[in-house]
C-alpha cells in the first residue's frame, strides 16, 4: 500500500481549496438546526465486488445490495448511528475440479449482512459523508460433489459512503448513495450505488 | 538596527501576534496546534482501537481497545505541554511532551518532542512475562481550522531508546537507540452535541515495533503497518 | 469539505495489510551440479563443523555452522536468523555447493555457490576424513535473488559441532515455520515439511483438526483465513467442510492443498530423515483417532527402519481427560503441555511448557529425573534462544527459527 503518499496527497487536497471556506472558529452557522432528530434511511441498489481475486477462474462480481441506517442527528454537524442490510459479494461456478476423490462441479456464493456503527457529516445542503466501523456476517453457500453447505462467520470491517438527497416533504427525501462495504478481515469488499429514501422518524 | 536586534524584534512581534490569536481561541482542542492561552487546559477521554498486523497477531487478539486520556495546557510564549495515558491493563503507555506552536490565519503548526515510558505484563496461566521501555517521539503538526471543524495532521518518528523484557527468571534488555519507524495521525476536532466536542481520527504507524504488540515478541526486522482508530470526547 | 471525504477514505485504506513478497532466488541447484556425483554419508558428515567466516560476514556473521541436513547441507548463522540451504556434488576430488540463502527476520534472499577444492580439504573429506582446524576451506560467493551483486565467501573449519549427551530436538513449528516469514511453501503443508531439515530441524510440529466427515487434516487456525489460504469464498473452520469440499475449494497460501494427517506422515516417513513429529491435537480431533494413526505409522517406521518418534500433543486439560478415558492410554506416546500433575497422570513421555515461563530449571530437572524429556515452545527470539540453550536444561526447543536454534546449539 502506498499509504504515506496517499495521505500526503490527501492532506494537500484537503488543505488546498478548502481554506476558501475557512471562518473564524467561534462563528456558528446561523442556519444550522438546533434540535435533535432520528433519521432512518433505506437503500437498494447495485453492488460490484472490487477486491482482487487471484484465481485461475472468473468470478461473477455483480450483486444486489439493500441497507437500512438509523442516525441520530444532534445539534451539530457530526451524526451517529447504526447500519445493517444485505449484500452479495460474488459467486462462481467451476466445472470438473480435480480432487483425490475424482472430478466434480462446484459452485459458491458469498454474501454478507453488515452491522456497523456509523458517523456521518453533512457537508452541503444535499451532500453527506458517512464512515462506519464494525463488521459483517459473511455467509458461504458452497456446493460440490452434489452436497451443499452453508456457513456464516463474522468479519471485522468498515464502510464509507457519500450521498446526495432531494427533499420531497418535511420529513421524507429521495437520493442516491455511493458506498463502500469492506469485510477487511476476509479481504472482501463491494462498491455499491444505491437509491435511498431518508425518513425523519422522530425529532425533539 | 543591528541584525540581532532586528531578529529579536521580529520574533517578539510574531510571538505577540500569535499570542493574540491564541487568546481568541476558545474551542477545545487536543491536537490542533494553535497557540493556546497560557495555562488554559483541555482534557479528552476516549478510546483507541489498534489493529495489530496479521503477521504478528495471527489469529490471536488483533483488535485491542485502550482507554485514552489526554491533556493539553498552554504556556507563555506559544509553548504548550501535553500528556497522554493509554491504558489497557496488560499494556500501559505514559507520554509527555513540549511543543511550540504558531498560527497564521486558519493554518496552525507545531513542533515538539514527546518522551514516553510504557510497560506491560502477562502473568496468566502459561505466561510470566513483562516488558517495559522508553520511546521518544519527535513530532511535527499541521492543522487547518475550517470554522467549527479542525483537521490536524501530526507526523512523528518512533525512536526506541531502551527496552527490557522478562520471561520467568530470564531477562533480555537492550539500550540500543534506533528509529523503529514513524507515524502519521489525522484528527478531526469538532462540536458533537451541545457544548461537547469530539475528536475522531486515525493513526497509521509504520514501525518495526509497536509497544501494544509487545506480548507477541515479534521477530520481524521489517516495518509493518499498525492502524489505530481514535475517538474521544473533549471535556 | 474535501478533508472529511479524505479522512473517511483513509478508513478503508488502513485496513489493508501490507504483505511482503520474498523473491525466489534464480538458481537451479540440480542443473548447476549436473554431472557431479553424490557425496557419501561419510563425506557429508565429515564436513560438518563450526567455521570461521573470513569473507562474507555481512551474510554469515563471524562464525557459522555447517551441517548436513537430510539431503542438503545447510549453513546457519545468528545474523538476522540467516541460513543457506545447499545441494552438493563431487567432481575431480572437489566438493561443489549450489543453493540459496535467506535472512529470515527480514526478506532478503539470494543465490549461493561455493566449493571445497581438492587441496583445500576436499580430497580428505571425500574419503570421510574430518580435517583439523584450518584444514577445510570453503570458497564461493553469494548474490541477490537474480544472482547479481555477488560478494565473496570464505569459511575456514575451526572445530566440530557441539554434541550433548542425548540428541537435542530442534522442532520446527507448523511443519517448518509460519507463513509470515514468507517461506518457499505454506505452513503446515506437505511441501514445507520436505524443507524443514534444510532449515535446521530434526523434528516438526503439525496441527491436526478434523474435517466434517471425520478425516484428520493439517491446519492451524480455528477458522480458515487469508493468513493461511488463498481467497476461496469458504468461511468457517475446516471442521465445517468435508475433505472433498476442502479439496474442491481451498488452496493454501502457496497453492498447496490442505494435507491430510496420513499424507503428511507418509511424506515425513518416506521423503525426510526427520526423527520427531509432534501432533498438536486441536479440539475437534479425538485423541483415540490420533492414537490409531500414531500406532499405524510407528509400525511403518519400524518396517522401514526409520528412527521416528510420533507424539500426541495434549494442549489443554480437556485433551488430558480425553486421553485418560482411553483404556490403553499408557501405551500412547504423549506430550503434555499442561501442569506437572497431568504429565504424571498421563505418564507423558514429554513435558512441553511455554517458553514464556522461563527456563524453570528446577522443575525441568525434576521431570527429567522421572525419565521424561522437556521441550519448550514456541521460542523465536534470538536472545532468548541463546539464553535458554546456554542456561536451560531442555531436551529440545520448538521454534519458527530452527536455524537459530541449530546455530546456538551447535556452536556451544
């Protein structure tokens, strides 16, 4: 990983044009809402497995992703909540795999249910960033020699996302979200594009 | 004016200018390296979660949450002291440092040096081990104030000064000074809820030795990536 | 607000592991030594010794151990846990060597070529005559993985290897070492166990688990993971899958199959001269099943005239109790990792305390007085290996660095 170079580039990009928006530290945004609320966001879309898979056969990297996220919006920019859902990582089928028991056809499907603690920050009226840590319940569905087995294990992992929303009514919107789900312990990850519906479920 | 006097005048002007900025500064911060008002103090309490590289941790503990208590206090002449305790029962790290800071508009910078003593012990079934050591962290910070959010990047070298380990009655100690690697910390400090501020960050260390993985008795003579997530509340 | 996006982007970069790759040295010892004759056992044993390093100290330090290691000759040093694994051959009364070197705590490796000229001790060694100090000189060079940047090697024989009253067990962890040291084959593979002697081992430890259909297989971790195998899509433990399913989907880190215990023991028996195998029994595998396999391979070793001891490791109290429930448990050779009471109850041949408890000389002497042996595990740090050999009373050491154990043992 060229992380040091990446970080320095990140710093340069961050520190460059952003100073145009710099303000004295004690100035508060007069338009910022003063109350707290709970917002549930539902999303569904396409997931593409983006992690390397070094094998002499092709895997199907395309899948579906669905998610639900409940966030507490306090009276400042930073928000906190939880996220779950379901995503397919990849599938593959093999013909005539040689083993000491003879040749067999084999197939595998790998999917995951995320369980993540999520921070988010609204950076523009319509644009929000998300980052989360937690993990994924990853499930293997494997068939060979005519026998199928399902096994699930937890992998530590992360998520990051950016969303754009358009308000429909006072408490309901519609938008899109570009999201990365990474079950890093298992080396699996998808880049997802979702249609999302944020719903304000409570406010005080 | 003699060059010496001119330099002193300029230096004094700079210091006064920065002190004035510091006096304006009120939002709490631990990492953001703006000059602080003399004796003003901020404290944070939080958690750090270290990911030990798989090469060292194998299937054992590879996530190790630790309690993180930090304090920063301003001194005259744009100096500041800070201290940090990272407590994890089996491993504990105490660090204190002195820093000189400067602010130019939203950009702040600091240069400092921290010394740390750490110790760890394992006396569970099958283990009778302890290790301790001294580490020096020369560091440089750069921060940007976006108004209600501050971003700070801190780079530091990890300089191992001495180390001592025990296995039962057997002892190995080393006083060989060496640079084990370096670390980069990126931290956001911002308001979270009412008047409570939060810090959220990541520390990436490329090092041959990380004190929190001492119990692995790593043998690798190569730098590995230790990543740490930081979360804290500024009191 | 690009800064925030970049911070968040960093969060998934930090999860990436920076794996290092150790290149494979570009040398084919068989081709290099084509046309030479094989060395006799007597010649191989005669060249063993502690040698002074005159040239090549950056690789081998000031003193190196030259040792016959099964079908190869190895050179061990305390510098960066380094070693050379060499094939040998004779031609015109000279002895030729070709192979590779590796510094195991780092990632450096490269090619190694050397010879002992006929008048520099070669002629005598080929007759099986050990030389006097200064009588054997090894000359050669070593380069990087592509064979470039060569530097000279000169080793001068000084003294014979240390030999204690009873053979010292140098036991290689996980059939030869762990994956994080980037060895040429995967840990706990049949391919690695063939290389273990070259690393200095005369015994191996292997980890036995049970597949879903009751076949003992060799795999260390509780769950399959990317440390041990290539990405396959199978999550969970080897015990969740049948051996046929494991063979269909899983390859170890260097492409090998997960070996069955029987295949591993057959490899050790027929393709190595290793004389000690420690079966580390994980929770899923019944001790009674290991006992049956142990008995079968003890018989095979006897028939083949092989000096091979196979012990069943009892890592915890549950395994101790499981053994004690067997009616004929006293007939099994076992290695007990727990307390001394369990060692005596199971009448264990070997007590294996963790190295982290120290040398424990009094307890070790007490157990040895009962006719048992003591092996400590898993000791990798050079300073402690040196100290445990110098100050301890152990009959053997289990290590990921058998070359270091060999060096510190034989230079005594």
